[in-house]
């Protein structure tokens, strides 16, 4: 934290915050005036359709529609009360009667305006409830029963603005900021029975309460998370969920915080249909998931566009956002993403951070402590078993030497009994290096509140993650601050300031990535000592690479990064009905610094003949230092003209906008070798010879200019249409191809709104929708339309002498015709609500991706002299992608018990339509017509021999074709073309890759009084990873491999024999399906058990809420993969393991 407070970024943020608060104070001190002349005000005709909006908003709309001005005091008129109003070409006076009379508000024209004031005919002696809460009185005179009460939500928080109405009348009130209300009702309003109060509030389920003899009626409202009135964030705006015509998935920030994962990208899996999140590593600071939307449809960049608070490609991304700052997440999957044009071909993820709400300051503090373990680590054979394996390998080389050529039975017994730990150790390297548990924790504090003029949300958080190595340097620390402030200057002008900064401190092992450490952890033999009895570290394998020494003595790579984001917004209501102007300017910056000091270490080798230790030097001969710094900046400006009007039964909402952005990056690095000491870790202290120096640098600048707009049309909430147009310019393309046009259209039909649609209570809502959009992808190398060169040292010969001189060489030929990659997306969908409890959504989609950049290096003959690395990419490839998504949710209750169950399922499969292939490629080996493989840069890398078993006898070996060098116990490859030999023509393609074609999730929830339980399962299918598990003299041996491997003593083994090295032998050097493992799985992804301490208890100590919980992440995994996590990457299983987390925490509100 000290380093954060000392940083220039923190200083600037603090300075800006002080300036911001000063401006807010100046604005709040000012008043506002209304001054518009009005004639025949009440005789004007207006049409308006509004549902469940604040009274203040309704008055603003009427001002625009009728060209009038309302004058009133916000301390008297309840502008936050929710109202609904529908009028078609009616006089303004009639509309105001219906709107204001139930709220006991009078109006009268005067001085060119309409003055609003409280009605004098109010019960309870004309008294007002605090903060403008009102009570209304209907026909029949004064009330004679006085009711009071408080309304809270299911978390115990008090709800202001809740409507309380006596059923069958217009008599009602709203709750004040403390959630309190008071209402007078007739003692016997009708002969139909006792009076009934209706409590309703946007986003919550309405509740009816029968009033008996009591005078106090307290109510708890439950969140209606699936309400059709839900407002969803879409590109450059929001829309009512019931009116959305595109394929948009949403998840609330409160769901994300149920996961103990510090990296929010790891919390998406299983929650959103169509979103694929695969976590390839659990290393602190580098543990983010790879995210795809509806699979992969390109050989190029397939990452979705990330938009944070309206800023596309915001620096810092989503991985390291504080989960407690997130309000909601929306995923745009079809033409709904077309509004982002050239960056939206892979879908869009919209992140919206929290804002403040009017009310007294609310403080929220949370803390959680996590305990981290690997989801799975391989088990390796012990030393006696490994010694026997080495003896078997020697037997393969020299059968006449017998089965004990390297170790005798007596020596193997010493490994087993531990009688000679120096010469015959039995080492469990995983236990020696790895902790049983690593720790992580998070602290978060936020304050929010405000008035009608100003609201604010300010938060601060810290995060700590420890690595799994014992005494290792791997750690991650993060400090974050966010401030969102919005100011209503008057009824026309408002602005907002959003500031955020975070400091990310990563510590890694110098000179080695996690894959290097785990390589030598898994390769080092159990017959080698980790430490000798006197504490000396053993030598390990290959130049002293003892993984313990690597993790603790190799030096440290410290990589702090500071990310700052600032946004200034403003909006203005123009003096034209329905016309407004808004815009923003944002400035993002990051500064990443790396300082790495590689040091050597000494390990020991014991010679049992001389009984002496010899030293082995690991790492560089002398210490080495590397430093780098990367500066990134993104400036974005946006201005948008909006027009919204209702014309009778027709509703129109539209905007047109201009946006421009510029991104720059500067990178510089320097290195120095031969440090005499590590006590002076500065570049100036390194060696002085030219060979000791090194430096490098690079930079890029890209810019975009965009004009775009959207029109939404709604007729009676029944027929819906949306048109989006975007004209994009990008500097990554040559001047003639820099601009592209990206349209999108979507239609919706709410069948349930048709007068003839009558299903009783069975079908409450039914909507059919369809969309088409063209989207682009400009996230490519920005210099491909220019010739690329590199300077190299070469030899220039003059006679008998050769001199080294710098040479300029082509590194990439230019393609002056490079242009946009285009995705044409089609989608049809259905949304339904049944029996008011069950929701069902279905989407079918198809995508045609064209102009994909790919190389022709396969079909260009070698005789041209052009190397494959120099061949530029061209817009030649084409891929189709199709699939379906479905989601179902059910919620119910029984007395005090509430429950919900739901699930989502997605299937997405790509098909290569065209990619450059050699003319003589065999039909069954073509990439064309098959799904995209795991190796996008080289389609032929996905060709494999089909493994059909193991040669278990000599007769079987002699009777079937095999590769050269194969023997008993080796893999049998299918003679696919039946020509009697095994060669390259027998290779085939798999229909699967490391991207799952099927993803799904199941969620379960239940609550009883103050207890709640939520469970999430997540899975994937039709997916495979190519992982060659090393074994033999090159590496230790996994236990499962040893148990099933063929050998002379295990002739029925189904795995290939263990030879000197798997990767270079006949079983590994020929890529084959034996190692292509089915990595389908089902995980118990998330479980949370929580308890809300009752309000009557915590109120005694001045708290507004107290929640205690425990949760877990990746608790169980069901898969056919035996030794490593199924989400691991292709290769050899040398990766930092994924995380299993047990977590306890507390949330406090005061």
C-alpha cells in the first residue's frame, strides 16, 4: 500500500477527487429556475405511454410533449414516486388529473408555467412524511384507521419509494428514505371483506397483505430478478428486457461476488449461455480465463470486445476489476453487437460499475479469507517402482542382460526401506515443493448515497494471493480505488465523473515461467534427493535444475502495473420535444514496469564412491538483470444526439453518434550481464563489455473514427424493431480500405400482447425475435500493408576477407489490399414466461465469417525462394459457425422456504469453408469441411494417426503394418488407407479441438428465513486436448501411466510401454489419438452458504446489515482425465494447476 500511496498516479487521482468534490459543492450550492411562457397550457393535447417511471421523469416528458414548464419544490413533490401513465391525444388537464390527484398534488397555471403544490385536502392534519413520502385519500371522506409500517428487502435493507395502495381504490402512499410509511384507510371500505394493501416497487415482486386488527404492517419484498421490466445494459444505452430483440445475456454483479475467485473472468463459466471460459493456469497474477462467445469462428483474434462503462477496449481489461464494484454484465452475441462495428465480430461484453443512489450515506465492508489448493496434481511412482522401470528400459535395449541391469533387488529394497537416504532416497517432489494450502484474502469498503442533485459511489479494495511453492516468490497483490459521481445541475443539464485506479504487484520466479518449474517438478526422478540429510539441496536434473532451488533461489521478477481510468460525462435536454445531447471523454493509461534479477544457485551431488559432495552451479554463471517499461494510453471522445418520442400507440427511440479514439504504446527494455553482486540491483552495476549490454524497443499507434446510430420502434409493446448502422474507420488498414459499413437489424413480436392470445395463467409472456447483422474485426497486426524489415548482422565478403556488417532483410512482405474481416450473423430466438414462475429462452444462430486473414504458405512452391515467414496474410479464409443456446429458470416458494432451479446449454460448431491447402491434399486430410483445430497457424499440425491399441505379442506385431522401430508394447496405428504400410497418408483429422462445442451450467438455490444456499455446476463436452505425458529416463513416471503400461511383467497393459523418452520415441514422435484426451468434465463450480443476522440483533450495535458466509470454487471435478486438470492447455501438462478455493467471509452494512 505504501508504494501505491507514493505513486504519481495516486497523487493525481487524489488531486482530481478533491477538485471533483469542490465542483460538486459549487454546483450543489446553486439553484435552478424554470422560465417558459405558456398559453392555453391545459388545453393542449398530448400522447404518452410510460410504465413504472419516477414522477419527475413523467413530468419532464410532459414538458417536452406539451411545450410547458412545471414549477415545484422537490422537497415537497415526491419526484421519485413510481407512476404509470397512458394517454392518447388527451388534453393536458385530463392527463394531469389522472397523474397528480392520486398523489394529492394540485396544479394551476400561472406566469407561463404550471405550478405544482401539495393538496390541502390531506388527512392527518396536512402533515408530510419525511423526504416527500405522501399519503393519498380517495372518495369517501377522511380515513378512520391509521396504519404504519416499514418495508425492507430480503437482505434486510430498507426500501424507499415503495408504493402502498389500498386495493380497489386510489388511496395510497409511498415509503420514505427509512422505508417507513403511514396511511389512513376506511374502517370498512366495502362489504367484500377486510382491507388489503398492495406493496409494489420496481424490480421486486408485488405483495398483497390483508389488514386485520393490527395498526402496524411490516412487509419484506422479494427481488423479482426475472421481471420483464428489468432494464438491461446494451450498446450505448439501456433497454427494457421485454423490448429487447437481440440475443443478450446478463448476469448481476451480486452473482459474481458469490464466487471466491479474485479474477472475475473465472466466475463467468456456467452462468451465461454461449459464453465459454476456460482457465488454463491458476498462477497468481496470471490466472485469467480465455473467453469466447459462441465458440471460435476465425483463425485470427477471437477475443470478444470488452466495454467498461461505455469505453471500448478500456485499458486494464476486465480480469482485475474489483468484483464488488460491478453492477451488471451484459453479453451481446448477435446483431445486437453491430453497434460496435469493426470490433464486435467476436461478440461484446459490457461491464457496468456501480453508481450511487439518493439517500443517506451507506457503508459496505466485506472481507473474505480463502484457502487455495490445486484442483488436481498428478501422482508419481515412488523410487522402488521407478528403479524397476529403469531396469525394464535397460532390458528393452539388451534383453540378454536380464531385468536388473541398473539396480539390484537389494538396492531397490534400500529405496523402499529408507535405510540409505543419501544414496537411495525416495523423494516425493510434489510434497517437497508444494504447500498443502496457499492463502488469499480480500478487503473491500464502499460508501454510496446522495441527494436528488448529487449521488456518489466510492470504493477501495485490497487483494492478496499467495503461490503454491514453499518459500517461493510467486505472489500477487492489488490495491484499487473507484469513484463514480453524478450531478444533476438542473432539470436539463447533468454530468458525471468516474475515476478509477489500481496497482497490480506481481512477483514471479526470475528467468523461469511456471511451465519451467512444473516441467522439472514432474521430470525429476524420485531416486534423486530433494535435500540431503544435512539440508543441502540435491542437484536435480540438467545443470542443477532442482525445482526447489528454481522456485526459491533463482531470483525475483517484480512486475508492478498501475492502471488509471477517467471518464467525464455530460447530458443536456435540448429545448425540442424528445431531443437530448450527451457525450463523454475518457482517458485511460497504464504503466507496467518489470525488474528481474536472475541469480545463480549452488546444489550438491553426492559421490557414493568417494563419499564426497561436489557442487553444481544452477542458473547463469553471473547474475543478470533485465528491466522493461510499457506505457499505454487510450483517449476516447464521444458525442451522441438522442431523440425519443411517443406518437399515440407508437414509441420511437433513436440516436446518432460520433466517436473517435487513439491508442498508443511505447515499450523499452534493457539488460545487463555479469553482475559481481546482487546487493546493488541497478543496470549500471553490470559488466562493462559490449557483450554484457542489451536493449530493445517498440511502439505502435492506432486510431479509430466511427459514425453510428440506432433506431428502436415499438407499437403497443407488441411489434418491435431495431436498426443499427455503423461506419467505421481504422488506421490498421491501408488508406483505400480503412472504412467499413456494418449494419444490423432485429425484429420482435410479443405474441402474448395480441388481443387474441388467451392462455389464462399458462403463458404470461411470449416473444419471438430474429436478427441479422454484419460485424467487423480490425484487431490485426497494424503494419501488414507495409513492407516489414529487420536489421541483422551478416557477412560481407571482399576477396579473401569477410567482415560482419549490418544487413537489412525483409521480415514480411506487404499486402496493400488487406481489409476487414466480416462476420455475417443470423439469429432467431424465443423468450417465454410460463405460470409466472418458469422462464424459457431459446436461440438458434448461424455465422458466416469471411475475409479472414490467412497465409498461402502451403500452396506457394518453395522454388520461389520466399520463406513462409515472409509471406503476408491475405483475406482469403472463410469459416461457418452454427449452434443453439437455451436457458430455463424456475422459482417458487412454500411458506418461509424459497427455491430456484435453472440451467443453460449451448452448442457451437465451426466449419472451415476455405483455407489455403496444398493442391494434392487427400480429401480426408483437408481442413476444409472440418471444425477449426487447436493449431490455427498450421492446419496440418492437427493431423494424427489413429491409435487402435498396443502390440501385445510378437505375432500381432508381425501381422500388422507398423512404423519403423516399433516393437511389442508400442502403439498400433491404423492403416487408414489400407495400402499395407503406415505413413503420412494414414493421418486423419479429429472433429474436436481444445475449444468445447458444448457448454452448460446448472444452478440451484434455496432460502429459509435468514439462511440461503446457492449451488452452481458447470460443464463442457465434445472437447479434447493433446497432451503427451513424458516418462522414462527423461522424466519421472505418473502412477496411472505405470499401472497401465505394457511391459514384460504386464503383458495385458493397454498403454504403450515406457521407453527412454515418450516424446521422441515411436509412441510420441508420431502425433496420434492416444494422447488426444477427452477433456469433457462436470464441475461443482461454486457453492455458497450464507446467513443474514436478524435486524433486531444487529440494530442494537448500530449496523444496517450483517451477512456471514462460506463458499467454495472448483470443489469437485468429474472427468475421464486422470492426472491433470481438464482445462489445462495443449502440450505436456507442464502448467501451473488450476485453483480449488475454500472461503469464509463477512459483509457488513452500516
